[in-house]
C-alpha cells in the first residue's frame, strides 16, 4: 500500500547532561508536506541542516516541558528564521512559562522578529486537542515529570475513501462535489432521486495512523488507556532496568518500562530515546526493550523512522 | 625561548546566519593553566568537548555584545556546569542587559544553579580594566556596532626576571623573599649594608604578550592607538572589500580593513574571523588581508593559534 509520508527524523536522543556523542531532545515529524518540530534542544538548527530537513515547512513547534535540554535551541532557531526574513507565523505549543523568558532573550539583539509567534500555553489536566488541520489533529496530555510536562499525540483523521471506478461507472457521471462526498464516506443523492450507496462504490484503503511522543516521564501503566492502539510510540528510556530506582526518583523511565507500556497499549512500533550520557552504547536499551516488546528500536540521530 | 602557554582555540568563526559549516562566535583563550571563554554562540559546549578544551578551568566568560550568535550557547553551557555540580563561582562580563533574560530562562527548569554567577555589567566609555590576576589583566573597550559592544584586551603583566645563577653566586646565599624581590626587578639590600643590583644578577627573558578580541565592529583607524603594539589581534572580517559598503551599513568590517588596522597598530599577528555564511571558502579573506599584512590568518574552527 502506498501510504503518504508519516515519519520521524531523530535530531537529538540524548538527555540533559551532554555526552556519548548524543544531542539533546528534538524530532522532526513529517506528515505529507508538513514538518512538525517536537522539542528543540540546543543545536537543533544545526541538526535540521545536517539531516536535510525542510525546515521552512515548520509552522508548529511542540515543546514537552521547560527543561533546558528541550528548549535551549529555540532562541537560535527563531533568530535564524528572522535572519532568513521569514514572514509566516509560527505556533509554539508549550507549558506556560516559556514565552516570557524567550521573548526577553530575543529582545537583547535590539530587533523585533520578522514574523509573528503565536503562543499556545498549556495548563490543562486530562487530554486536550490543541491543534488540527484537514488531515491531522494533535492532543496534549500531562505527563508525570518534575515540572509541568506534556506528551503529544499526532492522530491522522480518517483518510479519504478510495473510489471503486468500475462500480461507479454504472451510475451517471458525478461532479466534483459529489465525488468529494463519496471520498468523505457519504452517500450521494442524485437529482433523479436515486441514491449511490457509499459502501458500494468506495472502499477504505488506508488506516489512520498515529504517533505519540512521551518524554520526559515516569512510567505509568495507566497511560495505556490513552495510548491504546497508537501506531507508533516514542517513549523516553533514560535508564536501564538496573537503575529503576534512579528512574523513579528523577521522574524518568527505563527501557523495560517503555516496552511494558508499548505492550499494554498494543502499539505497533516502539521507539525509545532520551538516553543518559552514562551509556556509551544504546544496544542494551534495545535488547532490554525487545525482550518484552520485539518491535522496539533504540533510536539514532539522523535516522528517520516510518510511523507504521 | 620557552614561553608559558598563551594561545587561542577557535570554537566558532561564523557570523549570525548559519551556514558554510561554520558555527557562531566563541573562542577559548588559554593562558598558563587558565581558560577564558570569549563569546558563547549556540553549541559552544559541544565544540569545547569536541576540541578537548579543559572547560572546568573556565572561571571567566567575556561577552562582546548581546546578538544571538554571541550568547545563545550560554544557557546550555551554564546548565551543564550545573548538571556537573560545579560549585566554583563564574564571572560573566558583558554589556548591560544579559543578566535578566538569562536568569529568567535558566529558571524555567525549576532549579537554582549549583554555583554562583558574578555578573559584571559593562556600561562605560573609553577603556576600563575589568579583571586582573597576578599574571594578566583584561580591559574592555567600546566598539562601533549596532548595539552596545565591547572588545577585550588580554595583557600579560611583566614576566618575572630570570636570575643569572653564575652572577648571583658571587653574593651571599639569599632567602626565598630576597629571591622573589630579584625576580620582581628589585635590588636586594643585605644586612651587611651591601646592595645586590638587580641589573647585574637578573635578565629579562620573556616579553609580556597581549591578545585583543575585536568583534563585532566597523573599521576605525583610531583603534590603532589602543591596539598599538599588541602581540596578536583577532579582528572580525565579515566581508571582502567588494562588499565594503555593506560592511559599513551593517556595522561590520572587511578583511582588508582588518589588515589595515593590524598594520597601523604594528601587531605581530592578525587573526580574522566572523565570516559571512555567503563565503564557502575563506581563502579570499586570507589573501586580501595578507596583501596588506602578511602575518594574517583566516582562522579555522578547532585550530589553536599561539599568541606570538
């Protein structure tokens, strides 16, 4: 099946303390022609360039929380948009408290930005839809970290139904609007009074896909309710199981816990990242996760993972 | 002659718009065991690691001005010091206006830093000594840029004089304090009433060296008064001579202008940097400068240049 693009490029998969050659958190999520930036650690703009991400297509930035390793790349990225004379508005979704210091810092240069920032400040409990387009909607869900933190779920809306050309040829020729109704799953009422039943002339070819970004957070089996049936889950896995207590006390997770949640949630693919710099290799994380959930990948920077 | 270490590692030699593989401004100036950080563009902490700079030895950071390409690496670097549980105070010298936004941004993580920052905010005209140790003093001098900007001059104090052991052996054995006086250039008065003339038993082996950091700024021949006789001058050279007007209107300099100032000032070595990303190669900058001042080098990141 020829699915439209839905994939994620890993820009940074390290945690707060730099090291082991990994960079702080950032991901570019590609959906059709859109690019969504998720978190923006220091140097994100360098990685966007290095990995050939079409960063002019970024119109939305989703920030999970206000620890430095998730936000310190924002001043530089926004300044570069300004130097490139960007005019299109950008939307920044983040827990309350980012706008003030960021605007303050950006003002030190003595110029105002060439584009508008629309700040969407999050301060809600439970799940909330924070953005949507014709094709996608994004929900923000509070996670359990040391400060206010949100996970994000990117859910495709139902794909248009495919028209069965042969079946449809038995009916009078339809106009543009009638064809569109069919693709949306509606029956078409002809002027003659005849009804073209959608189920007869269309079929569902593509399942709606979804991607969940879950970082930083402690493990909670209860997350499986909201993550149930997601296509792909990215979950932080700062530590290995032998540092489970440390994960708990620092509000992080282990590779094993991430895998357990993936299993409970019946997702198709698990990506793990946000690795502590104490680990030179991340193969142990992958092994630990795969023992519980075989379709688990310890992500690498510069690689792009398809949401499937 | 075996001079103690005085050299500068280039961490970033690009200008504001990223590109051409260069990073924003930052330099590590090594003097004896000390490391001084000059400017701190985004990703400076990565380059400090990559180029093996002993960054724990940084106790002073000198910021020239508050454009993003000179400061956006500070939040990350200071956070990393915090994560590494640094306890030693750090001094930050910069034009007024950095402290507020930086402290505000660092607070978003919800923790206070493990170490103290001593802010030295500059807001003076003319030259002013802003720091000194036993061996070195640092002056800040206003430059001509779009916003308040300071150049920095790092001047060695006189090196201790070397004792001529053979000459001294003709006199009675001296104690520790008397030897120290000799090294400082003083005559020694013995209890017997005899005087040991400094000029007879010591010699000056090492000249005091100096390094000037001049970025960002328009060209002014008048700078040669204060730069006269400096050992090494780093001067920005954002453009080539054919964009002299653009340099003027954006408050920057050309390679030719940097070389003219070096010649007027009779420095020994000229380093040029802060290259616009429009130049893929910087060899034309070096050529243009060397036509006027042969001992000119277009700097490269990761390279270390000796102050001589």
